[in-house]
C-alpha cells in the first residue's frame, strides 16, 4: 500500500532524536560543570593576579609626608632616588645660562611623587613631548618627554631652581600639580611621574652642593644644596 510504514519511520525518527537529546543533556551538563569549574579556577587566578597588581599599585603610588628640614636657603631634593650625575651645563630656558645640575634616577621601587625644592613662586612650566628612552641613561633628558618646572626662591632673592621631570621606558605620563604664578612651600607636593624615571635639578653656580654621587635622596627631606 502506498506510503505504508512512513508513519512508523517518522515515529522512530522522532524517538531517536529525542533519545539523542536525552543522552546529550547529561553530557552537556558534565561539560558545563567542567567549564564552570575551569572558569571558577581561572577567575580565581585572575583575581589573585589583580590582587598582586592592586597591592603593587598601592605601593607604587604611596605618598609619604615629608619631614621638611628648617633653615634659610636650603634646597631639598624634589625626587626620591639615587644621585648619579653632578655636573655643570647650560640651560637657557629658565636658568638663563650656565648652571649646576644634580640628576637622580628613580626606579619603579622609589616613591614617584615630587616635592618643591624651595619655598617660592612657580614662574615657569613647560611640557615637551619626546621619546621614551631608558631613564637610566643621563642623555635621555635631551630627547625624552619631560615637564620642566621653574621656581624662584623667596628666601634667597634672585635664586632660581629648575626641576625637570623626565619620562622613561615605563614612565609614560607626567602629571604636574602646580601652575605658573602659584606659590609653593619647600616640601610641598608638586607632581607625579608614573613608573621608572629621572629628575634633573638645576641650580645657580653660587649654590653650594651638599650631596655626592651615589647618595640616595628622599623627596622633600634630603638637602641637595644651600644658597649662601
């Protein structure tokens, strides 16, 4: 008879399909459980990784209050780091000619908040875009991205102190917290450099330098020089 058995075949087909679905449900459940366990385990790893990053970030961005020394004519270190250059150079932008330079390297383990070297008025601020060479190289000051802050000291009339904040391989952002015309006190927080970097300090020839190569300095506390 025409079409004989087709209904039975359709029934069998439906039975097979539903059987496959019934078998797949627990299999998919097992797979989902395995994926869920893996996801939970992986998310735990991601959270642990984030926790390490968060703790390092809190450590890196620590901002201790400086114990600022008292005394007239003192120039304190703007940065936390190691003095690796003391020389004489020409800086025409703010210092107006020949001056002394003290340069310090800041590793990723150093505090990266900078402090005002003297009490006075910010009269110069210039941001210069540039490269991101290794900040361990002293020549990076001439080609790396940097922010230059100039302060005229109030307790030593006519004395200027320049602070150049220099980016490095990891330091990709310099954030000045002061503006031209703003008054600052010695030890005040003036800027932030994110990650390893370098800070140059420019002083008049008349300033008497009190640090030597290899000295580790603390921002807002260590005396770099004295105006006499």
